[in-house]
């Protein structure tokens, strides 16, 4: 089955810097790659997603890139703000969704 | 407001005492699923349901049961909870290939 690895497990950046979280997946048939943000006491919420026929997608300060050949995808957050502090999960979907272990991002003011 | 509602949010129980965590969605989604979240392991799927009266095992189904008698409800049942089921549980739903919508979680402690 699909296996998703996510790095780093923790990330601390200064406000205004960029943050990058990387994921690799094992099943070349995976065709949908969402990213979720989980704030304290809440469930994960979708922030951006990308399908396998697209290499990059951007939404304001957030972007996701996908390299199907290397089977990895990344989340890029530019101009980070303290409210970006949360746990971020990547996921890959063939039949069902498989999640990475999560990255705890801390943005220091 | 479109949402997935889980109850209770927090639960402390003892080994062997049957419990049920309820999940309800008001979006008419066919697909519903339960996950557990543990440090360093991310979200692991327990059970899922493609539609009413259809349920399937996920990656970690041992010790859990589910039922899907109505489209909106998908309760998670622990017949005889054990301490290794102490975790943060999330219910989620979606329509077709749309993204998952998650509830706010249930933190379960089994002593």
C-alpha cells in the first residue's frame, strides 16, 4: 500500500521567512495530494491540494509543487506569520488517503 | 453551517468499559471515515464507509467497530477499550473525490 513520509517533524522560522515541508510517497498510482493544517484543539483543515496532472499550484502565500518522477511534493509558505503556527499534514491518495506523520511549524514573532 | 460533529470532545474511561463516540455530518456526504492521531504516526485510518450499510476496515481496525445505518451518522464503538486505544480520534467525510472534512476530534484516555 501507499506510504507517505514527511520531513521535518518540527520546523521553527522567524516571522517573514519562508517555510518548506517535504513529503515523499511510494505508490506511483497516487493522483491527489492535499495539505492540511491542524490548529490546536481543532481537526485538520484543507489548505491547498494538487492533482497529478499539475506540477505546481499557488494560493496567495501558499504553494505546492509535485515531482511525479521523483514521487515527492512540497508545501511552501512565504512571508510566514505567527498565525501560520500549526501542525501540517501531507497526504497522498490512490484509493484511500494516506497521511504523513505531520510537521509542527512554529513562527516566532 | 456545513460541519462534521463529534461527541464527546473529551472522554476518560477505564479498561473494558464499552464506549461509543458519535459522528454526524450535515453535508449529505456518502463517504465517512474514522482516524486516530498519535504522536509521530500522523493520522491512521480505523474504518471507513462508502455509503449506508457499507463499511470497511482501514489500517488499524483491531478493537473497534462501526456502523452506518443512516447517511449522516457514523459512530465508533470500542467494545472493550484498552490503554493502547488512548488517542485523539477524528471523524471525516467527503463527497466523491472532493477533499475530506474533519470533525474537531475526541481525546480519549483509557486507564
